[in-house]
């Protein structure tokens, strides 16, 4: 089965967008959590 290069490119873009969002969420969790803990203490 031959895949359409354009579709593959779109998939790549979508995957990159999703992984960017995921990494942003993870970074936010890592950065925000310690700050919340510090403010609670």
C-alpha cells in the first residue's frame, strides 16, 4: 500500500502539535507543582 506523502505530512504536523501540547502540560506540572507546595508551606 502506497501512502500519500501529503497525508503523511499532515499526520506529522498533527503529531507534532499534540506532542507540543503534551510537553507543555508536563512542563507546567513540573514547574507549577513545586511552586504550589512552596506557597502551601
